[in-house]
C-alpha cells in the first residue's frame, strides 16, 4: 500500500483552485486519506456517511434498472461533492459552486491511480 502517493495526489488536488477537500474511504467506512483546506481535522462521521451514501446510491441505481453507479454528484448551495467508487475504495472531492469537474480531471485521475496502487 503506497499511502505517500495517495497523500501527495490528494494534496495536489486540494491545492487546485476551487477544490476544498478530498477523502478516500473503504467501503466499510474506514478513512484512508483526508485533506481539507478549511478544517484540518477529519470530521469523525465522514467516512461512515460517505460509505453509506455510496452504497445507497448503488442500490437505488440497480433498483431503478440503470446499471451500475459511476459517480454520485451532491449539489448544495455552497458547492458540490463528487463521489466515485474506485474498486473497494470510495473517493469524494468537495468543490466550490460552479466548478467544472473536467477542469480537475487530471488531479482526480492521479488520486484514482494512487488508489489503484494500494492493492
């Protein structure tokens, strides 16, 4: 498991203009990596909430016969969350309102590559 690679990728992502935070959790709800511009400490229930949210979205997608969930976008009045399943891990990134997810695709791909190397 290369945690340093993940930490560096999360740092690069969160340093991007408009990105506020990034987290990687297991499907069991265990925090693997977390970085937040505004709050350095991990919000305690975050990992379990992300896991439950993702599992619920996956189940709803199957119940509505829409195939497998690719990503979950949560819109709020202060920004958006993009949640993606990466194998047995879940990757979530918080961005400012109006940011184009394609503009941070390269940084997101680096995080996903670091996640893939953690097998």
